C-alpha cells in the first residue's frame, strides 16, 4: 500500500483493486480463481455467472462495496480518518470483515490509556456504534499513525500464523507483507 491514501470510498476501492491485481488462479490459493481480489465463490454469490477471466471491474467494485465497505461502516470510518478507513477496508478484503473488525477493536482497547479516552469495547469483530465511538475517542486524543502501525503489526502477525498452519501459504507471505504491511 502507498503511504498516500485516497480520501473517497471510490478511491480507496480503486486502490485495493490495484493492489489485488487482475486474474489469478494460483494452485496454493485457497480462494481458487480470483479477479480483482474477488473469488469465484463470492462473485457467484453476487450474481456474476460468467468466466472469471472476463469479470468486469464494476462487478468487483459492487462486491467490494456491499461485502466489505458497507459491513465495516467504511463511510463513517472515512469521515474520521481516511488512512484508517483504507487500512481496515484492505484488511477486510484480504482477511475478512470479522477479522478486520477484531483487529481494530483489540488495537483500540490496547491504546485507550486504561479507559482514559473511552470505555473498552467488546472485541466481537462487528464495527458498530461502540467501535466507531471508540475510534472517534482515540482520534480526539491521539494521531492515527500509531493506530495504523499497530493494525499493521497485528495483520503481519496474522499472516505469520497462517504460514505456520498451512505451508502452502508461504507462497503468498512475501507479497502480503510487501503489499499490505506498512510500518
């Protein structure tokens, strides 16, 4: 990811599509055939019936909006901090919405100065009003860059845990870290 963040939903989605790239069907990828980061299974859930190599980018934009952006409350996060919106969205696309929410919640709880900035929140993976209030409370007192670094650290540790569990994921670790982790 670049250190310059888009400031609109459309820009963030376009940035993540750029990171994901075009069509791939790597033998070690559990997701199988994928285009623009959208797996065939997810594309089918959203009504795409064609060949994955021919899937248009607008299908990916629609899927990203409905499956990831809306579920992380991306518009609200974007108003609070474009770089946190980009990070949480990219993490949701790459590791799942629930996990991205958990990462954000655990990091916010760890950075809340013994509940001096906001109350602890439940780390349930759902980015709802409690998480958004905590994020706003954090940003009132602290710069977003430390939270961004911590989110990246947690995401990197997650990738390491994947390769410890599934050797085939070693095929992707270098790329995940190169393209997704910024410290």
